[in-house]
C-alpha cells in the first residue's frame, strides 16, 4: 500500500443502520477518480442491529481483492469498537463519533473524532431519519481528509437516489456540514489521499454481482 490511491477503508456499523447508502456513495465517488475500486459487505449475521462491516479497496495498480487490515477504519458501532481498533493497520487512521468512549492507547494510529449526533440533530431531517443521514457525517469528513471533490459526492448521491430531490438534499446537507466542520476543526496529520487518474475507469461501469448476473441472463436470452 502507498498513501495515494492505494489503501483500504473499513466502515464498522450495525446492520440496518442505513450505511449502505453512504458506503455506496463513497465507493462511486472513488470510482469516479479513476482508480480501481471494489466494495464488499461483510455480514457475520443478517439480523438487524448486529455488527456488519463494509470494506473498500482502492488501488492505482488495478487490484480489487479485499485487504486484511484497513489503513482507514471508521468505527460507528460501540459493540465491535475494540475489535475494530485492534484490527486497524499500523500507521493507519481511525474515525469515530466523539461520544464513543474509544481508548486512544495506540500511538501508531491517527485518531479523528467526529460530532456525528450533533450534526445529525442540527440537520433538517425528521427525528426518525437522523440516524440514517448521520452516516453522511463520515462521508463529509473522509472527503475532506482524502481530498475527494464535493461534485463527485453529489453526483454519486444523485445516482443512488435516482435524482429524487428530497433525499439528495437531506444527505448532502449533512455531508456539507460535516465537511465544513472537518475543514475548520481537524488538522490532517495522516498521509492518505485520493488523486484523479486520467482515463482510469473510462471503459468500465460500477456494478454489483447480482446486477451483473441479471444482465448476463438478459443478454443470454432469458
């Protein structure tokens, strides 16, 4: 791994927390930079509320296999926090909600606390939706830290919600607040960043396995 366009991100959440949207947006925004990307949901269980992990591999050299230990770990689930912290790659980065009592006892990691609940509460989302749009806090903070352009996040969010104005506006509102907070309050001390690669993904589309299998069946005459 190297700090530019060649590292892995793992987001640790609870199943059913709405993180599939934010993870998919992040993956698509990274795809737009031209580096090879792959995203994988790790389900130890399909029961809502139990731990789940989403891992993104970003590679300037075209590798798409999942890396064992992530350089960037986003810890959002208190139940798996200690395990996630232990699994972080040395010299890596850990993002976590500022109300999570996370032991910062590893001096080989860079820690960035995020005001997740505060920014969700300040948003115009209805109370029932706040836990879902809260996921865009880490999208905003990561976009700032890695140097992902807001235009790419907006395009990926628009794609995900098929152009529906209300959910795009709500999620981008939280993203914008989180990015602005990060720009003001975080001092970047880690080396990881994203750079645009000319023509890297021009001949590719981003697709998941189920959709690829369905397309293959249709083109095969089903």
